[in-house]
């Protein structure tokens, strides 16, 4: 049955896992597969043209192997670069991740906002349009911080919070210098550094991401397509497009209650 097919979340690495966790909490009977596109990691340093082509090929593999009923592009960079092309290429719903500029203004009341993302996202016209449309009167600082993706992907479990904050110091110094009151985590990887940002910046700085909006949109799409299902034994798996090394992925799978399956 169409309803029994899994929902796939994919990212270049582990950044989309917090989005998946929230989806699992709100849709506990659905089957979920998380795909790390480890073959093409990282996304944020590639050109838009190269990245769009790689993402289309990766999603062809995902469709062929897992036959999903919906796909969540759990990556800001991939969403701003390739979401339109994915929707044109495949006859299933694709839900993207949008930098949470609008919630930063309307819900958090941010006046001096920092959007922290990959360099590819900060240079994309889509982010510029979001700022123009939703924060025209606000002070908005954009920070390209590709090195934080590596920090999460390769050092999250092998470092202390103090060590991570030290590596984040360049970004933290920029935020303090600009007297930022609201941070938009516009790379899904950076959500895994949220507690470190809070420790470094204190409770007065608001930290915003798009998890809630993305999961609500996923639920709306499933409802609109009559695809919600009650599985008695839902699938919860993590797969890689290329097994470079399995230890760290097994740690992430364990942390997020997924069955690690290796490569496909």
C-alpha cells in the first residue's frame, strides 16, 4: 500500500537528525529512513550547479531503493539549491528546509539577527529574498561557517562543550560585536551545537530554527495526500550513500534511536 511506504529524511550528513527526531515524536506510527549522503559530503562548499546534479542523482537512488511516500530535504543548502529541481523530477512530495528568518522576526521579535549557514546558503538569492521580504527593517548579519559542519560531523562525540566553543569562537565574537539578539541556525548541522551557543552567549540571545515548521508542513502534506498510516512496527533506519567509516554514524544512529544499516 502507498501509505505503508517510508518517509525519507536526507542530508549530506547528520544535520537533519534533529528534524527526524521531532517528526518521529509527532508521527510515532510512521516508518522513517534517514539517509546520510556521505558520498557527496560536504554540500556547502560545492557550486550550485554541481550540487543540484549530485542531489538529483542521490534522490534517484533513494527512490529506487526505498520507494518513499515523501522525502524531507533536511538540509538548508540542498533546499535552496535543489528543491525545485527535485519536485520537477519526481512524482512524490518533497518538503524543504527554509532558513527561519520569518519566525525570527515575527515570533522571536528579533531586531538584530544573525543567520548562520553554509557559505553556499549565505550567497544564495533565496536567502537574500527571505531577508528582503521578512526582515527589511532589521539588522541582519549573515555568517558562512562551513567549518562548523565539520565540527558537528566529525568531532561532536570526541570533544567537550568547552572545546567546541573554543572552535566556534570566531562566530561567537562576530555575534557579540554586532550585539545580536536573535540567531537563526540556517544549517541543520548547527542545531546540534545549540547548547554550546546557549552556553557561550547566555539566555538573553534567542536561538531559532525551522524544525517545528518543517514537521508541521510534512504532516499537512501527508494529510492532504491521504498518506498517514498506523504501523504496528514502524521502520527506523539510517543508511549511507557511501560507507567511509561507520563508527561515528553508529554513534549518531544510537543517539537518535535508529537502526544503523550501512551503505546502499
